[in-house]
C-alpha cells in the first residue's frame, strides 16, 4: 500500500530532503494534491527532481521559480493546467527540460522561462490555445533555437525574446510575426541573405507591446 502524502508541504519536504527510495515517488500517493504552485520556489541546492505525476495538477505557477541550482527537469504532464506563468522563472543554471505532455489547455506562458540564462533549447509543446507569450524567453541569453510553437491565437508577446542574444535571426523574425509554426514562411526566410534578414528584423517593432488585434 502506498503512503499518503497529504499536503504540498509534505511532498516538498520528501523531495528536498531526499527521503525517497532511489529518488522515486513510486511508493507515495499524492494524486489529490492539485496545486503545485511555488512547490520548489527558492529552494537552494536542488539540482534535479524525480519523475512527478502531474496529470491531476491544475496550478504550476512559480513551481520552480528562483531555483537557481536546478539543472534538469523531467517531462511533466500539463493536462489540466492553463497557466504556467513564471514556472521556471530565474532558474539560472537550468540546462535541460524533458518536455511537456498534454499541454493543449495552456492559455498563458507569461515569463515561463524568463531569466533561464543557460537554456539553449526549448522542447516542443502544444501552444495552439495560448494567448499570452509575454516575456516568455526574456533574458534567455544562450537560447539558440525555438521550437515551432503555434502562435495563431497569440494576443501579446511583450518582450518575449528580449535579450535572447544568441537566438538565430529567423526565429526572431518568426516569433515577432507570430509565425513560428509557419513552414512556408520559414522556407522563404531560408532563401534570404543575412543582409535581407537583418533588414526585415530591423523593420519589426520591438516596442513594449506587440499585440495582434482581434475582431
């Protein structure tokens, strides 16, 4: 019989103090805990976490915020989650994210990866319903490439890729025109010279607000 983990604080203590057999949660039942917001926020010395069953979780806001020693996060199921704001905010050493399953209900990615200065790549996940991409990759200095995120319903991308100094220029253009998943436009950009790409980028607005008006 599995041991019942009754509160978010209990689950947090189990993981942080390494009171887990082989660093797994197989012997524990925490399925009734649906709020993972701030679960590991500001925890020092946390470099990785065991696989977590998040299929019943509805709130992961700031789940890992300010975990400045976190290096790796395993794949998470976001089936019931709509808001992942600041989920990895200021995880300055984070290098790898295992991915996100069932992310089709997401509406906001505001500041999700902000200040993750060591991330070089982001896994693909379903963003077809997301309306807020503001500051999602703010100050991700070493980010090199973006996945083909669906931005069709994006309403705001304020400062979304500000200070992403190593991001390739085509992804910068496609993000700022809400076209990361547009394969045709990507092919067109692939045939342009660096000079032409820079001209296109310089003509795009990088003002604080870049919105797509809805009727």
